[in-house]
C-alpha cells in the first residue's frame, strides 16, 4: 500500500522544458531565445560588478547568520521602498515586506487579497506571465482576465482594456498590471494611457496590483516607474510586487518585496501585521544574502553609480539587439516588417511566430522560441544575427 505509487506525473513547465531540450541539443549553432534571463554578448548571465563588490564587503562585515525579522532586513526594506516609491507616498502609509523574489511577493500578495479582501477577484491581462495564473490560484484568489493585446498581437488593445476594466469588474476587485516591460509581449501603455488606466481603476474602486519585475530594462529606472507613479497619484491603495532578479542579476538569490500602500497609517500597520502572519506560515522569514547585497549597493554612492551604469548597459544592449534584428530581417527578401519590435520594451517580444513555426525553428535550425512566439531578445547572438534572421525568414516563407 504505497501512497505515492499512484501519483500522476505533472506536465513539465513549458519554458523550463525547452531549457532542458536546449541543453541536450548537440548542434553547435543552437540559439536559445526561450529563457527568461538576461544574457551578455558572450551568452552568459553575468554577475554584476557592483554585486561582486558588495559580496566582498559582506564577507568581511557579516557577523551572524541569525534569522531576519519576518518582514525582512530593515535597511533593505527602506532602500527598496525609496527605489519603488521615492517620496510619492507618505512612509507611514506603506507596509514594506521583503519577499523571496517577485514570485514570493506575488504569492503573499495573492494570499492577502484572498484572505483579507474577499470576495476580491484578481484580473490578469490577457496574455500575461503564465505563472501569474498559477500563483493567484494557489493563493486562493479567484482569477479573471482583461483584454490587453490587440488582434495584431503586437500592440495594446487600449479601448478593449478600458472597457473590460469598466464593465467586467466590481468595486474591490484587484487588477494586476505589469508596471513596465510586459511579459510576454513587450507591449506597454504610453504615459497618457497610464493616466486613463489609473483614472478607471480609481473611479471603479479597484485595487491596483503592480508587478514591477523589470525596472530599468525599458527606458531607464525613472522612466519605467511612470506608470506606477501615475497609479499611485490617483489611487489611495495599491500593492507593488517588485523583483530584483533582473535589474541586479540576482535571479537565484531570490530578492523581491511587497509594498502595500494603505490610505492611512493605521490601515498600513494592520495590513503589515496580516502580511507577517502570512509569511510566518509560508516560509517564516526571508533569505538574507541577496537582500543584503541590494541594501549594500543602494547605501553606497559609488556602488549605486556602478549599478546604474551596469543596468544601463543591459538595457542598451537589448535595444541594440532589437535594432540589429529588425535591420537583419529587412535584408531578408520577402520577410515581413519587424519594426514593431522597436516600440516594445524589455527583454521580451511577441515575434508573431505561430506554435508550428516555433517548432520548425527549433527542429530545423536549433533556435528555441516559446510556443506563443515569445522571444527573449537578450538571447540573440549578435555575431550571428544574419544567420538567425535567415532561419526566421526560412520558417516564415
Ligand atoms: N513577474 C514577471 C512579469 C516576471 O517575468 C517574473 C520573472 N520571470 C517575475 C514576476 C518573478 O520574478 P522572480 O524571479 O523575482 O520571482
């Protein structure tokens, strides 16, 4: 009577499954555009110099491996609070909780919505990062979707989005928004559109939940916060789930935060106490190392300057790859115009490739693309751009 013998096999994660297949592929020309991490020109996900420097300092200065408080390391919390909110919101209206990555932040935020704000439903953009659905469902929050991408699969259906937010929601529902660099499409609202979105969220009495996983990967640290700041200006309450996996290159260190904005200090304190209850029964308290790295960098002017330079380098490289790819495709006879990629933000874009074309790209050329046609621009090998464009043109013709 073995209890585990009848456990069914779960389907593999679609994207991580491709990573495994890529690793097993023996073709030397293979190229991986499916993963969700930044790669530099030599194809590696680098450790930033500012991170290495902070780690050296931490080795010397760390005195204990004792537990952090349930809501995380205090100096980390105040540093990232400044990064996310600046001076826009009074500090005593913010409940700040360190979380294990953006995923951990979203999970705790989802549980908070499910337990404390019921019968809140969480509206997700269509499409969205696949894990949003899974996280919110595991957290016990009912999930709905709102229109986001237009039928051309390369631009925002802004009218559709607004009318869904107006017509499908009830007051008290939550709306998840990608603060910048929408994953998987790369399609972001303009500053003017954010104004309108914030107005609708506020007038409908919705709770904005901002997933802020790519600050600095779109147009720069400040510019990427414009949507978030617009929402904060118009809404008294909000939840911001931030991640420092991408912009500090700290993927495996699991560094994120929940910043809950309440309308008054007492509500912020009560919300913080409930967030701590959720953390306690979930993972008890967060890991120290990654947060200590971020706090060390942000507390030091020199290291902060170095970080901003390195972040700019990543952002500029992605922009240049977009340009080179669009130029390369323009040289392919009969290939469609890819200049829409230049308007999109962040590492990802919908290429317009169908699942069948993505399959063919993999089997025939060893170029790995997610079935939705999402490409990670940072995975492109700039030295073999013409080859890549030839392969893409090959499956499109
Ligand atoms: N939100 C979005 C939109 C993401 O793309 C990701 C990472 N792929 C996350 C959140 C979670 O990031 P983390 O690795 O910090 O959990």
